[in-house]
C-alpha cells in the first residue's frame, strides 16, 4: 500500500475510533466516518472493501491498543498474581472502551482472521501454562483458558449492558476469585504432596481390583511399588507411626 494510502487509512481508523467512543456502535456509518475523516465515501470502499471490512479493521485497531497494554504488564515470579492483573486489565479495558469491547468481543471478531484478537487468547493461555508449570492448575491449560476467557467475557459484557449507576462494582473481583478457586490450588507444598499421595493411593487400589491386560505381572508389580512410594512419600505419611 502506498504511503499516502496508509496515512489516509490511519486517519479514517482514528476518526472511526472517536465516533465509536462517543456514539457507540450505532455511530459507525460510512457516511459519518467519511465526514469525520474528511474523505469521500468511495475512499472507504477502496481502502476497506465494504462496511464489514471497515469494522474488522476497526476491531483490529482496538486489539492493537489492548495488546500494547497487555504486553506492558511485567511478568512476576507469581503466575497466579499475574493472572489476576491480566483479568483486571481486561475488565478495565472493556469498561473504559465499551464500544470497542462490544465490537471486538461481543461480535466474536477475536475468533476470526484478526491476528491481534487471537493473540489476546494466546497471552491468557501462556499465563495459565505458567500456572500449570508451577503446579497450581487443577485442570488442563486448554480448559482453564476457555473457562477464564468465558467468565471474563461474560462479566464485562454484563456490566456494559448495565447502567453505570446500577453496576455492582465488586462483581469483577468476585468473579475473578471464583474463577481462580475453580482452576487453581492453594499451591502449598503440603497440599501438592498430599494430592499426589491421594491420587497415587487411589490408583494403587484401582490396579489391585482391575485387570490391566496391557501390562505384564512384573510391570504391574513395579508400578505398584512406585505408587506405594508416592503414596507414602508425603510429610504426613512419613510422620505416621
């Protein structure tokens, strides 16, 4: 794209962003955007194809702003704390830019061919992968990503649809902590050891009661020995007389 066309495209997107912020989704028409950007309507069609193309480009413009804020968050040694901060930033972005948020997420554009939209999900998944690596995740990274994303989306869209004077200001925090209780453990060494011991003991008993045909008798005996060692390896088990 020629430099002049690039500058015109950016001017149109900035004008459309201002309209979206002041008038919401209803304020985005080709006539209004053309007038605000100081261009003729055919210019919009030449640059974006049609109104849907303009909306997709505007959503990508919003995702670029959001990603800059996400990527500015410093990573700490506590991935659960990082997840809290990421949630809070997501909520703040949505409530401070409701028109953009509805365009980006309410209409599902993050699932389409907008790389920046897909990257927002990828960032969440990377944080949750760190939670899993720290031994703090109760479920798969994929399932946790779906749950946290769906809950965050629901909270923000619900608040946007509620008049500001009627909003429960504590709802985002309550939802965040509920989500964390669902997907994470307390993370103490004692809890992790006890959970491993519990699972090992349960599997050991299941092996005793079932016929594990793919395994030879020597393999079963070796596995049983390993499970016994895991079940008896927690501090609580070692301290039992």
